[in-house]
C-alpha cells in the first residue's frame, strides 16, 4: 500500500503559490523592463540597455528630487527614533497617567487617512510658511513614522529587565548613566532598525509629500507620481528597480540587526 | 479497505455519509483492540527516527514506550495516530491495515501532553466534540459527555471554560474527551509531564482505573521510567528508533536484555571484566586480578572466552559484610548518604570503578564514614553478564 | 497632589523615572503630535463647519448631491471589495506560512514582507505597466488567443480594486498569520483524531481561533482602503472618483476648501468611529513585530 497523495495540501499549495505570484510578480516585473530598449513600455521587454538608469542619474530634476528625499528621510529617521525612543522609555519606566493619550497619539496617525493629514498640513504649513520646506516634510514624516518606532522600541524595551538599571544605579550610576551604559546598548539594534524603517517610510511616502511639495521642492515620490500620471516614461521602471533594491537592503539590514539583538 | 470491515459498533446519525466515523455501542461493553506494528520505519531526511520497529500489542493491554529523548517514541505514536505516514512498514488495528488511513477515520482516542482543550469551547462542548463529529444529536451528545465527565470525576464542570480549570483537571477533561466515543485504543504522549509530582501520581491511578474499567488498549509514551514501571503491563524500551527490549516491568528490571536497558532502567553498577573460559560456569577476570566463577545463567548475552564483558549488579542487591553466598568485594567509601528508607553507600573498587550500595533499614550502620573500607557480598544470582565494555 | 505623588514627581525611586523626567521625555512626542497631527486635522474640521459662515451646508452638499453620494458609496464598496478579496487571497497564505518550515517559510515571508516595505508608487506603477494596452496582461491574453482586441484595463475601477488589494494584502496576511501562529499544531491534530475531517477541523477549531487575526486584518485593510489616494489617483478613471481623489480635485482644481474639508471630515469621522468601536480588535503591534 502506498501513502495516499494529499490532494488537499497540493491544492492549498497551488493556491498559495498563485497568490504569492500575484504579490511578487508586479514587483519584480519592473526589473526586466528597466533594461528594455523599447522607448514605450511594451511587454515583453527587448534588448538590454542601461540608458534609463543614466537618464535618471543625468537628470537634474530627478537628482534634486532624490537629494531632497534623502535629506528628509535621514532627518526623519533621526527625529523619529530619538523622540519615539524617549517617549517609549518614559512610558515603560516612568510614572505616567498618560497611557491612553499615548495610545491614541500612536494609533491616530495610522488610522486617520493620510489624505486627511496631508490636506490639513497643506493648509496649516501654507499659513506658517513650512510648505515645501525640508522642516515641513520632516515634521510631517516624523508624525507618520513615530508609531512604528514606538512599537519596535516598546517590544525591545519591554524585554529589558527594569532591575538591570536598578542594579547599575545601586553601583553608583546616575539614571542617565544607567540608561546609557546598560539599557541603551541592549536596545541599540532595535533602535537602529527602527531608524531604518523610519527612513524607508519617509523616503517612499507619497501622499503627504504630494500635497506639501511646492513647484520647486519636489520629493522623489512626488516626481514619480507626476511622471506616472502624465507620461509614464521608461525611467520609472529604472527608479522602481532602484527603490526595490533599497527596500531589500533595508530589510536585510533590519534582519542582521535583529539577529544581533540580545533582546530578540 | 473500508471501516465496515470492523464489527461491533452502532452507527451514528449520519450513517453511511462519507468521512463519518462510527462509534461503538454504549450498551456493548467496549473493549480494546489488538495492535500490530510491523517493520515500522520513519526517516526525516537523513535522520532515521524509527528504524524497524515491531510491536505486537494484545487487546486490552497497557503498553508503555520508554526511551531517552529523540528515541522515536512520539514518532511511533504519531504513526499509529495517523499524523505521520511511515516511510515503510505497516500498522494494523484488529487486523485492519490503518497505515495510511487519515487520523479522523481511525477511531482512536488520544491525549496530548498539553491538554489541547479547545479554548473557545466549554468543557462540555470539548468532550462532546468527537460525538458531534460523529453526527450525534445534541441531547445525546450532552448526555454522553456528562457521563464521560463523571467518569473522570468532573461532573458539573461542563459549563466552564478550559482556562478556568487546573492543569490536572484539564488533563482529566482531555481524557474524558478521548474516551467519550469509546474508542478501542487510547494513545497518550507524555500526558502527565506537564503536571507536578503529586498530581501526576493521582493521574497515574486515574488512568490505571479507567484502563481497568474500560478494557481499552493503551499506548503510553513517557520518558519517566518509574511511571512506565508502575503503570504498564509491558514496556518497550527504545533507543535511536530501535526497540531494545519489550517485556513486563519485572523482567526489564531484573533481567535487562542488554547493556543499554540495564543502564537505562533503574540504578546499576557496572564492572569491566574479561571472560576467561565458558563451560558449566563462566570464569571472568576482574580488573584487580581476581577470577570469579559465575553460573552460566548470569550470562544474559552469550559469553565468549577471551572477550571483554561487563558485570552488572543493582545497588540494592549488595549485602554489607562477608557471606559465602556470593563474591566479596572491598569498597573504599567516599560518601555515606542517609536516604530515608535506605542508606546509600558510594565508593570505589580497588581498580577505581565506582560502586554504589543501597542498604535498607541500615541507619544503625551510620558508624560508617567516608574513607572506611567496607566489605560487601554480591549474591551469585544478582550478577548479570553482558558483552562489551561499559561506557 | 499627594505628598507621595509630589516626591515621585521630583525623585526617581530606582526602578521608576521621576515624574519630571517622564514629562520631559514625553514632551517632544506630544508636542509634535499636537501641532503636526491634531491641530491640522481639527482646523480642517473647524473650517468645514465655520466657513464661509457657521453652517452644515458643506456636509449637506456631500449628502445631497447624488454625484458626491455615488463617490462615497463607491469608496465604501471598493473598500469592502478590497477587504473581502484580501481575506480570500490572504487567509490561505497566512495559514500556509504559519505551518511552513525552513526555507519555504523564509521564502513565503519574504514574498509577503518585501512588498510591505517597498514604495506604494512602485507597486502602483507596476500595475499601470501591466494594465496598459500593450502591457503584459493584454499581450498574454492576445498571444493565448483569448482576445483579439486589447482590453481597456487601465483607468478602470477594476484596476483600482486589483492594485489596492495587491498593496494592502500584507496588512491582511500578517495579523492572520500572527493569530494562526499562536494556535498550537496539536489542536488540529486533536480535532482530527477525535474524528473531524479537515474541513470541520478548519471550521470548528482553526477558524474560530484565528478570527481575531481576521478581524484585525480586515479592519486595517478596510480603514486604509477608505482613504487610499495614490492607487485610485493613478489607475482610476476620472469618471469614477473615490473620496480621496475627489478631495484632491477640490483642492487642486476647484479650490473649494470648505467642501474639501467637509469631505475630509466625513472620511475622518467615519474612520475614527470605526476605529473606536473596534479598538479592542486592532492589533498594530503585530504588524510591526512580524515585519522587523
Ligand atoms: N518532523 C520532524 N522533522 C525532522 N526530524 C524529526 C521530526 N520529528 C522527529 N524528528 C526526529 O526524529 C527523532 C525522534 O523524534 P521523536 O520526537 O519521535 O522522539 P521522542 O522519543 O518522542 O523524544 P522526546 O522524549 O524528546 O519527546 C529525533 O531525532 C527527532 O529530531
Ligand atoms: Mg516525544
């Protein structure tokens, strides 16, 4: 007698791989297209060329948009991870009656549609002159990335025994020294990975950027939006390929940090 | 091969429906089924988890699978339950080949290590679950589930949720759930290891009682040898996926079939020896130069002149003092431990081999102190001889 | 404040921070949330009822104009459709993922997580390539002989639904995966040995126990879908607007701020109410815990 073939599992497997193909194919399809010699985005791509990449790197406008996004994302990562970590630490180790307010402040930016925040900020920043400025973008993106920083840091800090700091202080350390010398090193990998995630969220953020961008100060997503909306040039697959590579790098970085982490 | 081949059951409401399982009549006294596991092999890639296992289990027998971690106990049980299909070999229950029958059509009872009560159902619904799967009406289901709860002395707990019961109670519910449809075989994978010691002993008795009452065939996996020795009719000792010995507790303890079982079950002293001659008796040379003549029956495995062998003796068989009934050894004591019922003496033979003795009711001997040299007699019939070297 | 409370405010007791340090550490967080999140949204809500003069006219315009009502209904319907599709597509993946081991598990996890952390614009752009007249889907259909004319796929509501499902699917898969992972394997085995078929094991044991994940994922997808902007803006048809694209049009082309504010108000209040009602079932931490 033979073990029966497990039709149920085979069917489930087939279905799952079909869905995974649906998820992943649209993402990877841009890679061959970015090397296509066709000037229009037909399928299948033909030939091999790097001209779309050089078009991207040679364009002053694309370079300016990228540079703006890089600056905004770096500052956002810095701001969000510092502010978010400080707040999380205070919530976990402090005497605070603000738990509910804190939770609402975290869930709000996730739940409230980005279009609502974008429109609100557009109006507000216009009146105070922050629209289209780096501080404006950074402030907006910090709000959007804080929840992710806090969730990551809460998980990490929650695993660090509060008695470790008490022990350090009983050895004569001040509270700040105890944090800096005991807790911080333990959560540093998580802090770094939350900064990575804040960077990529900001770098890829399209909606708020769309409304806050001015005529001259355009982030990369805003430039891409215009390009896709208006003429869909083959530069887009090249940029998309680069952005996917960036996401892979960020995820790899986070993965490495996670495997390094003591507080996994 | 259909389920119809098996007799003795009444049909549930959904008789004849594909996939439904039949249940044994409540009126007919349920009794155990015989199980035959033949040449069972299971490989996970390069690992041979089960390696040619044969076990014949009589109807109504209580058998324990005992072995160190990774010896393949769970894998055997999973194959019987139908969660793993073996690489080769067969499993028959009452001469019906179940090797590749899906578990939901095997009609076996099973108790898991961590209770596995469904957390979203009440206790009663948990116990009634297998009856529901068999298409019984709600009223009938509940009546039978109540009765099963009563058998495990949890009548009246039906409306509670699993997390409102203690570990021991949860495991009793799991037991009720496993027997409510009167399966003829009950499988248990370390069912008591999550309980603390006192509860464990209560549950051991509970399971023994149910086994006697229901006459069900039980396969019980454990790595606790005292549990296996006290509960099972027979014990199968496993190591690296192979059966080392199957037999009743007394046989396993008093005449282990090989060095592994000898060392695995209970405490045992081992001394490396060399076989000098084999005749009406066996002459062995001890490390310190003496030669002993042992009766031929001492050799559990055939002794061969000139080969290395191991002499084994249980600590409680050593007698303090010199007597003509056996061989005398001189032991330099290193520890004297008062252990309640017995005095545990630990020391070394002249060649350095460690030797332990348990002397019952010997607290008056507390004049012994570490450093003393004590003489012990090993009764001739207490000596067992195995081939090979001690590890 | 009590004596004890006062001293906690100034001094830390070893394990706990002093109230003062707690406050100082929380200050930047709450300041930025107050000024860059709460204030701008409140300001919009205020505009929606105070401009041009205190009135509910702006809201009346949303409800009374059939064109705008259709936009609301379309948005609602699209979000529900996307949610339903995500459950149907996502649940089996989550189930498979929760039972997979080793390389397969890693592969599936990468397929789910990589899209989550790649740009929405990239994913939307990819769909516009696929949906073009001479894109992959039409070329495939034509070379298979299924059609002689290319279909119009781009700038349709179907394109929006498909692409939004694609973008939001990870938000469904991860919470369900989290719930399924917390169900021990032995539950399924116990059900099977007790006589349940696979279908019944699934219906009676696995599904009820994974329901919190399904609810949490559905809420997340539904709420996000309601306000989704990029995908409808780039793939949808101007004749079939969603609420977000209508808002954008009001601001960028019509410059009707009070009306746009009312639209945003409707959307925000609706989403917030749902989030409050179901707040117990929203589990955001799960999303992050799995992603990182
Ligand atoms: N699904 C599996 N995949 C790979 N190897 C497995 C699998 N299941 C069991 N094994 C291997 O098979 C061997 C026997 O495992 P099994 O679980 O049967 O042991 P056991 O006797 O029940 O041990 P324990 O007392 O620890 O429960 C072990 O080496 C184990 O690592
Ligand atoms: Mg086991």
